[in-house]
C-alpha cells in the first residue's frame, strides 16, 4: 500500500494533458482515480495542461528526444520500442520503462446516475472545472 511506504505523504498532485483517455469527464478514468484515492488514503489533485500547451508537458518535451534517439529506425516489435525507450538519455537521466500488458476494454462507461454519485466525491475548481479537480480521501 502507498501509505505504508510513504506515510508522510498526504496529497498527490498529478499534472497531465487533457487528452481523450484521461480528461476529467471520462467516467472510467475518474472512477479509477476516486477508487485509487480511497485505496491509497491520499488526497489527489488532477491538474490539466490547457489545450495546445504541450511545451509545459514534460512527456511531450521528452518525446522529441526519443524520436531523435531512434533516428528513423523501424519500430517493428515491442522489444525494439522498449529498447529505444530504455536506452534514451535525457538531461543525464534514463527513463523508467515498464510494459503494461493489462487489457483495458473500450466503450465501458458509468451510467449517468453512477457518475452523478461519483461527482459528489470530487471538487472542481469553479472557474476551471475541466482543468483542476480535487479528489479528497473520504474516511468512513
């Protein structure tokens, strides 16, 4: 459990792009984030980069370096892609690379009633409801 390893941590701030997979109105994503907050006993803040501002996103900035690293090589297997990612050096550091093999099914959504209940467990910044979401840990 996260709290066992990092008992001094009470809040997790996640900076992320506002892509279709993880935007704050995505029902399954928000459901998983609320569940993670409860399981990890952490208050979570989701802070989204505004659209078309990839210059602030460290993943987007690193991707250009990765493209230069593979120099037009044929990425014909998962192993090849993993090798290039693992051997990249960016500003003197190597990334942590992990292949996730879990299958996430598409088209799975919460019904409106379930999403309405989920919305009661989160707080959206009034003037930026799409771009800043707080998910407080709920003690029972």
